[in-house]
C-alpha cells in the first residue's frame, strides 16, 4: 500500500512539473509583439554577434586542425555559419525563431 501511495505521489509531482514547463513554453515573444531596435542597440548587438561569429570560426578551424573535422566538413560548417550570419545582419540582428511544425509552436510568421 505504501508503495502505491508513493508511486501515485511521484506521478503527480512529475506531471505537475511537466505542466508548468508546458505553460511556460508559450510565454515568449509573440508575432504581435513588434520590437524596433534603435541604431545604438543594433550596433551593440552587431558587435556581439561579430565577436561570436569570429570565435566560432576559430573554433571550427581548430577542429579541422586537430582532425575532428575534415577540411571539407569544416568548409561546409563555415559556409553555413556565414549564410546564417549574413541573414541575421540583413535582418537588423533581430533573431527569428523558426520552430519545427511538429512541436506545435507558432512563434514566427512571415509578414
């Protein structure tokens, strides 16, 4: 009897934890929220993104140097990173979330 009560209590606690995570999931920026960054904010974000991009490039080059990635794999990763970085820059450093459709999230809509 004790084991059954403990099992039910554990199941209740676990389901309560998942429920709170699911409710917090939708609390991000909605498509209706339009944020306009100032030029200073864009410049600051641009500086940080440039630093991250250059650091990630160095990291990929080290992986190639140490043999974790082949030269072709490293070039492919760097090319993908460059494309993403250029899209972010063209978008004024406003990140766009493109959720997977099977997750049921609708965070970003084309305007």
